C-alpha cells in the first residue's frame, strides 16, 4: 500500500539489509570526517567485502564476533596526524555454519585480489592453517579496510588461532609466524604471555594484505584476571609505555575497572614488519561497552583522553554523530574499544564503534570460563 506521497508502507516497515544499513552509515562517516568523494571508495570496497551477506538483515545472519552486540560490522577512526577511517566485517551468509564461513572467507579474499589488487602472498602462506576444513570455532576470519584522505584502500585480514582448538591457539600463532618468515619473533610473543596462554591468551593473527615493506603481521592477546597495574607492567618493555601513563589511561577511560579488568578483559597487540623478530609496535585496547553506564559517559571520557594526547575532539564528535542512531545517554554499546598507542610525538588514539544493527546494551563477552 502506498501513502499519499507515493511511499510504500510495507517498504517503510521493513528493516534495511545489513549491507545497505552499513553502506549508509559508512558514507555518513566519510562525509562527517571530511573525506569528500572518498565515501564512494569506502562503500565500493564495503559492498565487495560483504557480498556474502546478500539482502539479509543483521538478525538474519549469525551473531558475529565483530561488534559487541553481534553486528557483523565495526567502524573505527584513528585520530592521529592523518585521519584514518577503518571498517571491519565478517564474511557470513544466512543459515551458514563455521565450515561455510571458511568458503566465504576465501571468496571474499578472491574479490579483494581481483577488484582491489590486495596482495595475497602472505594470505597464501597461512590460509590453509587458519581456514581448515573443520574449524573448531564459530568464527574463522574478519576482513578490514582502511581509507585515508589520499591513496587506495588498504586491506587486512584477522584470523582466529583457536580455529584448531582452544588448546592449540599459541601453537597456530607460532606456526603462522614461521610461515610468513617471522619464526624468530616467537620469543617476543612468548614473553608477552608471562602468565601462560590461559590468562594472556593469543586470540587473533592479522595480516596487512599489502606488498609494502611496512606491511604488518599482528598478534592480539586477551588478558584475563588483570588490572591497570598488571597491564602497565606488561606493556613496560615497549617504547613509550611508561607505567604511570598506562595507569592514567585506564583511570580516564575505565575508572570503574582500574583495579579489576576481569568482567571484560582488555586486549593488547604486537606488530611486526618484514622479518624483524622484535615487535615494532604495541597497542592497548580497552573495552568500553561494559565499563560505563552509557555512551554519553564514554563520550566525555574520550574527549578527556583526546585532550590529554593533544588531539582535537571535533573529528571524534563528528564520527560519533555519524555512527549513533539514538541518544547517547539512552544505552551503552556504540563504543566498542578505545585503542591507545604512545610513540614519537603525540600518542595515537583510535575509537571503535558498533553500528548496533542488532541491539543496544550488549552483555560482556569473552569471559574466562566461556573460553575454556
């Protein structure tokens, strides 16, 4: 039935597909950040990366690992001297199973190579390792793209090393490093798990899909039964990570959890380039959706963190307006993580946003008992 202005009421009541909803929000983000015609570059890449979704809504797809509410999409904005817009997606299809997701992941990678000239050499070295015929995890891979004011999109993939079983995650990380010529880096990785892989758990293995010399291999870790002091001690060996600064960052962003980060564990990342056996970068990621009463509180904390880093708040505020589709003080869940990386000059901050395609107020994820 059509209304007087010619709009179909049935269409008005139908939720948009996850792909359409994501593309619209991505275009708004690009506009809000002043990227101009780069919005088209973003949405073209996004639609190629989400071809497996078809016309399904987010609730017609399996619950994803990408965003805290199970949305198969996450946005991120890096606030450094050159603004970066990133999005991450999971290659899902309606009614699929983990074994089907390995097929979707390979098809997504094939499109990135054919249509966007992503480099597949490192992918080829580890794909069989991380995309087995019988995955032991619900999720097998996520893909990301990063766009800046100039240049082509840069693509990346995240694999799940627990895909061979939770007791083999560290083993598969070591094998993955060896496969890409970074076997000697395992010593640095092992040092980053001082309490063993049960409490300092490797959870993601990531590749930049680029042939550039600065292309990174990254390992992500989830740290259980920890607090700000333990996190500061863990990060102390890495350049710029003064213990007092780590504790202060935790105090500003998660004051409720500065002495106990157990409910939702923080994440850290080590990055390697070329064949260098030592980490060339380290990052701390604090989860936000369980440590604040609502997103308005997170917004105020984020502004305080940006000011402490000497970064303007305007780009963050514009990005948040483009992502949010409800009042910030009505719930929590728009902010997924906030990443912090000190370095030469001003520290870098990156905010990760959920589009909330499924729901607001997500529960804590990745509890220690649930991972056993």
